C-alpha cells in the first residue's frame, strides 16, 4: 500500500458526487421507545399531463422520468449536504415519496432516534427497504461484487448501521453474523467491515474466527491488520518467534501505536477525521478502536511494552 492520506471508518457525511461508505453511528440518546412520526412532504412537482404531449413525447417522458425511489434518493443526497433539522425533514420527505429508500431510514436512525432500540427499528426498516428495492435476484447474481452496483449501496449502509447498533445493544453474535454475511456478499470490502469484525471477534475472544478472518485478508498490509495479527498470534502462541516477528512488522508499519495503547499519551476525546498511513492520527484511531481487545488479552500490553522501551526506537530504518 502506498503512502498517502486515506479515510477508513471515519464519521463524515459524503457529498452528492462521492457516494459514501457506511458509517458507524455512535448513538448516545435518551432511552425512550416512542416511534418517530414521519412528516408528509410538500406536494411533489406535478408531472406533465399525457394529453399535453405528443405520442413520442409521452414515450420519451416515461423512459426518462425518475422513479419515486430515485426522487427519494435525490432528497437523501440533499440531506447529506444539509445541516441541522433540515436533514431529518428531507429524510422524512424521501420516505413519503418511497418507502424503499433505505438511506432515509439510516439517516433517521442516526439523527432522529431517541433510543438505541428506536434506532435499531429504523435500521431494520432500512435493511428491509433495501431488500425490496433490489429484489431476490440481486442477492444471488451479485454475490462477490455486491458493492460494484450503485443500487446495492443503500442496503449495505443500512445493514452496516444495523449491525453496529446491535453491537452497541450487546447483541454481539447477531452483529457479527451481519458483518460476516456482508463480507460474503462483497469480499472486496469497500466499507472496511473486516476491521470492525476483527475488533468484535477480538473482544468476544473468538480466536478461531479471528484467525480465519486474518488469513482471508492476509495480503492486507495496513497498521490495523499488522497489530491485530501480532496480538492474535500472541494470544494463541504467547511470546513465540512468530509473534515477535509480527510485532516487529507492526512497529515498522506505525511505531506511534504503542504510545497510545500503553497510555504514554492519552487518546484524544475527539478522534482525527482522516488517517495518514504510518502516522500518529492512524495510531490514535487504532488504539481507540482496539484498546479493549488488547487490555483483555492477558499480559499482551506488558509484552508490547517490553518491545517498545523508547517510543522512537522503531521507525522502520
């Protein structure tokens, strides 16, 4: 992987031109269970009357007129580029146009839900909407390259949001099942699901499944994969020669990581919104996401500390 700035699993709203990867909503909301009420939109534009058009104009209009779902999706794109309550209002307008607009449910789950349970209900509705919009055939014919079709992405974003919410609610196995099936649909993993799944498997101490996942993406050379692979081998083999080699490779990938995992520097309360390969912002995000897995892995942090006496001794040169 070349040097440069890359964004991975960072909470940020996409622009209309940049179709987004799924985000991980962190919901800290009041625990109530009332259902959100959809607001009916303003009257949509009236299509031209067929009686006012010639036969060829009628055919042309029918061929190119946007479907209700396409119109709803455009409203969601507008919502992503908006701020405040306008975002929620536009999402509700989108659903009034089409109940199959999965992204609108996700936006409401992120920003209008008043409890995790309420958010889960909205995300579940988003997944079902995506399934209706795609049809059964898509889940058979597109397996292996699911993300390549733009129409699949709202479904994938909704399912990602649902899995993340289930994890927050403590339904760990159900969340892991969703993440795993999303990788089956799209093994190219444009959404970075493997990193989230690795963290989940580490925290529930499923070393067998974690090892299989790490091997499935063995060509991954990211800092996230390097440190997680070293930790996994240490958990299984203790301080073996292979664990030592993998840890040295991880330190060469990003020597800043131990600084934050070991508490030599505090993890900022506001995480960086971009990641630079091998740099401190990447280390901060990795430590924030994987700290729990390292902390519950016996004396793994002591093992890491023994190999990083000086925070500057491993620079890869």
